C-alpha cells in the first residue's frame, strides 16, 4: 500500500472513530434516561447489570401530571402550525418562483432576512400582539407567530424553480387554472421537499419551550415541553427515575417516528438538498 493510500485509510478511520465518539456523547443523556426510567429509584445513579426492571416509574409519572392533556395540546399545536405553514408557504413560494410583480426582489429579501432573526428576539412584541388579539393562553396564540415560515417559503421556492415550465404549459393547455396547476403539477413534484420541511417543523415545534412557556398559563393550553418542565421542577421533588420516565413519554412519539421512518427521513432530506 502506498503512503498516500495509507494516509487516506488512517484519516478515514480517525474520522469514523471521531464520528462514533461524538454520537456516543450525544446519546449519553438518552441512554441514562432509559436506564433510570426502567429501573427503581435506588438504581437511578447506580449501574448494576442485575438491577430489576420496572414500568412503575411511567405509571407514577402519568398519574402525577396531566400528560394526556399535554399530548393533546401538543398534537393540536403542531398540526395547526404545519397545516398553516404548508398552505401559506406553498402560495408564497409559488408566487416568488413563477410570477413577476413589483417589489418581488425586495419582498423575497425580507423573507431571507427573517431567517437571520432568532424567534426569541421577538418574544416581547409577539406577546403584546397576542395580548391585543386576546389570544394569550390559547393554542392559536402559541402557534400564530410560526404559521408563516421563511424557511419553508425559501425551500419550496427553490424546489418550484427546478420544475420545467413545459409541464405548466401542458397543464394550461389542458384547461387548468392557476391553482389547479399548483395543486396538480407543483405540489406532487415537490412532495419530498414537503416531507423534509414537515419533519423539521414537527420536531421544532414539538420541542419548542420558551415561547409556549411565556404565552401559556393553564393546563388546557400547555404543551409537553412546558408541562414537563413544571413536572420536573425542584419544588415538586426530584426523583430522577420518575422525571426521566416523564421525559421519555414526551420524546417517545418523535423517537418512534424516527425509528420507523428513518429511511424515508433520509431520502426526503437528500432529495430536497439535491434540488
């Protein structure tokens, strides 16, 4: 083996080893959560291969906090945001990709500027707006600031621009209206992009914490993240086995979805990235 090939092989092994090491570090909190949640409290900080397994921590966590309501709130929040984002981002992206209108470049530049602004910067203004609209402590109030996504508009615009004009012309010859062309030509061809964006949106808003913490005040509107933070507060006592059981309850839907559809996840992101 030549010196260059030896160096390349050694470099590849080092990169692979570093990747595995970083993956292990990233998984350590999740590994501990699984260990603590499925073992009695006395084994939460003690590793013993012969420690007994139990599901009691999950039962206690479910009884001590209204997780069913938190799940319902989170599902309604994530679903409403995703539907609104698909609708608004599709129309905006189609307009930016296929129409010429005065101020188009400026409007799209403003969309790109939004990508550079952290949502936390706008918390005070958003709260004032929701208060003026009487939407504080409502599911709509939690989701409204996120229902138009600059990232979604940008991603779909880039995908729509790659679709050949000939397909649109053929649909127009067949008598399709503008909205029919969008629905029957552009949306089906952009399906991988929709899947990729939907995954990003669902994971982000399922785990979003700061804005829901600010805008919600009651159990009827709190999502899982806020409810879990209150459940694990020191005032209510720190039992790591029960807290980690509650944490696994909160992340279980996303974790199961990823394990079941990881191939579709990767393919969607690769397809969207290529376009």
